[in-house]
């Protein structure tokens, strides 16, 4: 049971704070301590107490009672303690246990520190739809009107609105036909070539002149308008605004960078939101068409036309309506089925001379 | 491993610099950006990582650089070689008011744990590592974060601390309660922990925060009287941008007048 002496630091009971360099070895049942500058010490193995200490348990403190009261103490580096531990494992067992426990505590703590923010974010994301509903339900119609007015003002900045002429009148006629009694809906015609239409909070519906040009009949335009009105009715754009603001806050807090990641994630969220909302708007739109006695086949026809344009068009030339209103084959199939099942209601044609507004001729 | 033995001299009182004398062939490493001047014959070489020789290969270097990134220091260290035939001097200046502490690592057992960012310069051969604080509470509330810096070797190292420096040797079991942030360095045998300030009232209104850092011996500790963050807070608070310009009533007007006189070219 002999090994090379181990370098240690010896702190005699009642001595100064600095300690003395010493060599330590275990001879049988006795620990021999040979300080560089003071008489040797002997300590029976049975009287020793060992504990880890120092930064990250990197040191061992071995103490034993001194004759004149107090304790002598040895400080040994973890890297050097090996031979002594091999010779007297029982002495070190307690300290090893404490070290392991503290290691486990550290792992658990770090895991918790990393998980808690993650869980909070996941929980917030999971309840985002619910939270959005709650917030949206508290927004008064007056605020909705204001948002709608702001959106309209921005649309005016981007391009002129057409507010007279046969095309404008045609849109108003179709809109009046679709509006239910008591509904305050505004229909606007924007002079833009893209095939698009959108709805803003507060009952503002904007149709591009490009959409009118592509439509072959007023029923087709009515189909699109019914769909857009359904968005207003279901407060989709309001939900979208609230939701993307919420996403921005969540990801902004998570990433610390409000603009880059937050904006990107919020956009992803908007896309997904649209796909769910579109289906809902299609359904409500169809109901509205049926109420207004407008042939729902127009809606289906228009989306089929768009789908063909999409299939035939080059990438990057997709109708704008498709980028916000994904006209997937699946969606058209659903529409076709829905039109077929409910298409037996009474239908009155919309009385507009479609050729007069230059629609199909363009 | 043979360390380069360097002679040094520290100048200045509150804004110090240390002048290191290198024998021919000797070298010192310095934190990037702290060199103040050097004499003819000293070659500067920027190395990736910490410049200690024991790390081999590309990955070793990458690890060393990664560690430095974690401790908030530059990825590169500069090695100053004396290629001349006589003794040459190179000086390193402290980056903010405070004291430079010369530590002979061989006298403190070869290892020193210090606050990240506090390393200034060392004899070549001293390795700079990270010491990851494994007590969650200390990492969060101890004022030094989870990442500390570890200096290993047996040469001279120069670390820098803010304000005035206290070097204290703690006897076994002797405990010192320290304001968080004031701990600069300690020997690995020192237990670094935190202690709850005890009373909510003290925590809120005593201005010392919820926790003290506790250091218990045996071992040497170095404390700073003015952590840089505290000084930075005060400067920001007193700056005009933060609305602190009028704090010293009498001079506010004068300051304003001078400011507008000098500010005309803006």
C-alpha cells in the first residue's frame, strides 16, 4: 500500500491562512504529512474526513482533529488525489456522492433553464388561435372601420381607384346583390392589372380591374366577392393582423431580434392561417351566393379559370389572387362537390351587360 | 513545459499599463487590442486561439478559439516575440480605470479562475481556458455568469480589474460576503457561492441586489472595488441622452451653454 508522495497544501490548526506546501502519503493505516517547513504530522486513517470543495469540486479537503483542539486540514487537487483514493476508497465515497449529486443538479437545472422558455413559447403558440379569438372579440367595430379606412388609404397610395363608369357600377350592383340587409359593406375598384381582390376589416372590399377583365360573367365576380365578404364577416384579416402581431412578440422575445426572425416567422404563420381561412371563406361565400340567388357555378368557374392560368403560366407569372388564395386542385374539387350538392337552389341571373364593361373582350 | 520568465514593471496609478521585458527569444501573449507600445526587435504575430503550445492541430486551435469566443474575448491572441539580441520591452495598457494585477501562477498552484474579460497579458506558455460555473445559482446570480476564465501554467499573468484592488488570503473556513460583480479572481480551492441577502427590504432598497457572492477559504481571492458594468451604468445614467444632464444643478446651465456653443457644427 505504498505510492509516490502526493503534493498537497497543509493548513495546521490555528495556523495562518496561507498554508504550507506538503507531501502526503498513506503508510498502512496512517496518513503521513510532510510539510516543507514544519515537523511531520501523522493522522490515523480512521480519524480523517474528506470532502470536495473549491470551484466545481476541483479540490479535496481532508481534515482531522488536532491534539490541541481545532482541525488540521490538507488540500489536494482532484488531479493528484488518485493514488490516495485508490488506497482508501471509503474515505472519498461521501465526497464523490456529493460531487455526483451536484453534477446531476447542474444538469437538471440547465435543462430546466433551457426548457422553460421553450415550453412557454410552445404553449403560447399552441394557444395563439385561442388568444387571437379573445383579442379579436374585444375589438369594437369602430376600430375595425378605422383599420379598413387605413388599408383603403394605403391602396389609394399604391394606385388609383376607379369611382365611376360601367365597371364601377357593375361592381356596386353585384355588391348590393350580395349584401344582406343591415350590412355596411363598401366595394371599391382599383385600377390594377393583377387578377386580385381583397377584404379589409370594417367591410372594405377591393377588386382589381384585372379581375373584372378575366371574369367571363358577373356571376364569376360575384363568386369572388362573396368569398371576400366572407373574410370580412369572419374577421379574417383582423385575426391575421392580431395573430401576426402576437407571433412577432413571441418570436421577438425568443430571438431578441424583433425584425429579422420575428418577421419571417410571422409571415410563415400568415400563410398557414390563410389556407385554413380560405376553406372557411369558400363555404360562407357559397352560403351567401345561395341566399342572394346567384349561381354558385360562377365561383367554381372562375377558380377553374385561375387554375388553368396557373397551370399554363410560367413561374413568377401566377395571378396574384393565387398567391394569397391558393387555388389548389384539392380546393377546386371541394368547391365542385359543394356546388353540385347545393346547386339546386333558385337562381336569378345578375342583370349586367357584361360585354358593355369590356370584361370578356379584353 | 518551459515557461518564459518575464520581468515586468507596472506604471501609473489609476489607469495603468504594464511593461514587460523580454529576453532574446522570449515571448509574451497579449489580449488583442491592449498593446500600448513595443521596442524595436519585437515581432508581433497574431495567432488563432490562445497561443499556448499544447494544443495540436487544427481542431485544437479551433477549440481554443471557441473558448475565447465564449469568454467574450477576441478570437485571436497576439504573441510578442523578442527577435532582437538584447532585452526588449513591450507594454500592455489597461482598457479602463483600474489596477493591473500581476499573478505568478507558479505561486498560486498553477491555476487561477478569473472573471471573463479580465485577462490582459501573460508569459508565453500560459494557457487560457474556460471554467464553466457548475452551480446554477452562482451562474445566474453570482455576478460573474456561467463562463469564467481559467489561466493555467507557471509563468506570470496580468489580469485587470476595475477601481481599486483587494487581494486577500482566506483561511480555511473563512468566508467573505462580496457584492456580486466584485469578484475578479480566485484560486480553485476557494468555494464561490451565493447567499440570499435575507430580507426583501434589504434586497429592494439596500441597493445590493437579492444575493451576495460568498467566497470561502482556504485560498487567495482578488476583489475589485468598481466593476466596469457599475461604472458604465453610472456613466449612462449621467449622460445627457439618458436625461441625466441636469443632475449637478449648478453646472447644468453652464454645460448647456457650452454644449450649444460647441455643438454649432453639428
